[in-house]
C-alpha cells in the first residue's frame, strides 16, 4: 500500500488573485504559479478555498536521457522538475493544506509570501502537543526525537507501545519529539498514521478513492484526524 501525505501549515493571511506567477524571492525568475479555483469545498464543518499551484526547481544530479531524434543517450548534470499540486485554505482556522511534500510546500510558500501580487503572511508550523497525541493513539509504534547525546542529533525508537519507554516518555514530556507513528481510530476504522513537525500527516492504511461527490479523500481524512486529535477544531 502506497502511503499518502498532506502538508499542513498555519497562515495568518492568504489572499491570492485569480491567477499569478510566483517569482523567486518576490523579484527573481519565475519559479511557479498559483490560481484560485472558482468553487470551494465543505468538509465536516470546514469550508476551504481551493488553489492549483506549480513549482519548478533545478535539480543538481547526473541523469542519462535517451534522445529519440539522435537515437542516443546523453548525460546531464542539472534538470528542471515541475510539480503541480493543490492547496486548500480554511479561513476560519487559518489552516493551509498542501498535497505537495513538506519541503516543496515550505519553499513555495516562502517565495509566494514575498510576491507583491499576493497577500500571504504569518506562515508557521502547526502547533500541537506530541504527548497529547500519543495519549490518544491506540498504540504508538515509533517515536523520533532530538537528543543532546554525544555524536547523536536524533534518535528513533520503534516497537509495540514504544511510548512506555522511559527515554521516549522523557522526549514527549520535554517537547523533543519530532515524529510519531501509531494507530488512530477515525470513525469506525483504525488507521496507521505518522504526524511530524512542522506539520506533515502520512497515512499508511488504505483510504477511500476519489469520487465525484468526494473528490479529495486525503484532505477529508486529514481534517478528520486533526479534529479527532483536537489539534485544529473549528470553534462554533
């Protein structure tokens, strides 16, 4: 089963014109684009604006490409990679959801916030308590945390109910945890998920496939998980 992920950020302001180019650092070369969709999505009690974004970056690595016209292979040390992804923004909770990996989301939002044609500000990590999350999981299977041990920056503990380990408990208590993997009940089913800083949710259990009535099952699942964990509840 292929894991699926969603990158999550808090954003104070996210106002985008209908269709704009995104310039590097706000005044450099074009590195992408973003356009607002006409329709919005309603999931549970959350209403979200939808955007289509693209991000182009130069990858420095050696690859070999077959050129059909020359009928030969050529090596290149750099190439451009373009990613198209979706962004959803919940104005009431100031939560942004991105289908792109966390590092791409970070780079894209950083450039976008410096563009005068958009009003994007106050981008920060999703604030949550790993200790509280661990207590709500049916079982915790992995904990990754920062450490001050000599020659070691991070530790990863895995196993059944690893959250009972003394060193893991200490990491949870002292806010040193950077990732948890475990089982969470959502609705009537149990799902194996990973949640990490600054805000990436991964699900390893099969979720629903897109349909006409439910076009964004991963977004729907992410919102349900955050609500279940009381991380991003909509106050009414």
